C-alpha cells in the first residue's frame, strides 16, 4: 500500500504542474524540479514497492513470484535508475532553494543555467 500511496501522491503533483503548463502559466524552476522528482518517485514506487516480488523468478519460492531472471534484472536496473534520479532531483531541489534563499534570487526558469539543474 505504501507504493500505491506514493504513486497517487506523485501523480497528483505531476498533474498539478501539467495543468499549469497547459493553462499557459509560467512554470517556476522549483516546480520543474518537483515535477521531475515526482516522475522519478512514481516510477521508483512502481518498480519496487508496487511490483514487489511479481518480477522475481518463480523458482525462488518468493511470495507471488511470477517472473524470470530477465524480468528480475530489468526491475532491479529500473529501480536503481529511478531511485538514483530521485536522489539527484532531491539534491537539485535543495541546491535551487539554497540559491533562491541564500543569494536572494527569484524562482524563475529563464536562464540557461536552470536548464543544467533540471536536466
């Protein structure tokens, strides 16, 4: 249930930013970072807590194991990628807030430097 709740919360955040984008509103740098963080958290929650042992090989004897070695390896790879991306986006968000607060910068995404932080 924890993975499902995380996926629902990430979906709500992603949806909020997309609604603002489609309305033509300016999307702030912090909103862009939180959007990418939510996408990473959604997929990390999908591949780890939600799918859980479904991707594990049947021969392992794990509860609800229905996969094979390839599906287990793919789940592990995608899990590591999205959790790593999530950690990176958390660090980018902390850096963005540090720059906004410490240097009294505006939360805008007009400069090319903001693109480096988001990517």
